[in-house]
């Protein structure tokens, strides 16, 4: 890679963090009010979707979303997708109109400006703490009872090996979905790793595709069906990634 290209990517990457932070600073008073009470979360979610689009389009990404079926806005879902990039957060907000709460790693709360509202609105998990995982389930139960959907990246993080197409799924999302008898809503992100991976000197503007699959019902399932549900969901996303059809 030439020095000029590295310099351009460096500034482009820095611009990403500017786009993340600047709108939050501008809207800080509004965001502070909307995150002060859980019942105002739907209004915060509308603002969050607007912020996500500022970041995506500002980086030169062109979102392109197809749906196998249109999700019911009156339902709560367990929303899941493959996880390869920090842009997964913004793209998920762009794709899904129904208000949902992220369950995410606590390390993101350390990001300046963004982290302040991330920890006020998301369910944070310390994957090394059994107590933290129990608290996650308690908070997720409460939000689902309120009618809010939950979004979990079931791989549990971005795989260290960039060659891994889709890592194994963890149980948490599927246990919660069965507990609350809410459907799984799988999404496949095709281009996020190519556009903005965790390898610093990589990425480029361009098309960013997603496919929203048909929901997977959980009505009547028990925890004995958890593994089957998990593998079925992973299989749907993996098949789409392997086919990588032009949408």
C-alpha cells in the first residue's frame, strides 16, 4: 500500500470518529433529556437512527437493504446479525425501524462522547463476569416486558481471525427469545467488514448491503429447543454469506 493511500485512509478513519461525535455534541441537550427516562426511549431511538445515517452517508457508504418479509412494528423481536465492524451498530439502526436496545460489550462505553449515551441507553455486558451476565438478563427481561425489542450480536464479538466468515453463536439471545416467546429476526450484513473492518489501514466508501430475513417463531419452544434454534438462525445467516448474492 502506498504512503499516500495510507494517509488518505488515516484521515478517512479519523473522519469516522468526528462524524460519530459531532452530531452528539450538537444534539447533547436533547439527547440528555431523551435518555433521562426509559419511557422516552422510542423518541431517542428516532434521533439515534438519524445519527446513524449521518455517520453512514458521511463516510460515503451507500446502504442497500432488502427484506424477505416486512417486520411487524407492533411486535417485539430478538434482532440478531453477524458482527464484523463498528459500523454494524449504525447499519442496524438504519435497517430496523422498531425501537430496540443493544446488548453490547462494556468497552464501547469508554469511547469519548459516544460512550456517554451508549451506557445510558444500552445493556452493557462484561463477558468475564458471571454477575454481569445475570444483570444483562434481568435488564433485558425488563425492556422486553415494556415492548422494546432487543438486539444482540450472537457471535459475542468480532472474531480475531479476519478470515472467519461467521463465528459460533452464544446462547444468550436464544435463551431470552424462548423465555419471552418472541421471534428471532435475523439480518445478514454482507459488506461491513470490507467497508470498515477493525484492521486500521483498510476499508473504503461504497455499497453496504443487508438482508432482513423472515422472522423465526419461538412460540411453544422451550429451553430444550435452544440449540436447535441457535443453529437454525446461524445457518440462515451463514448460507446468505456464502451465497453472497447481489441484492
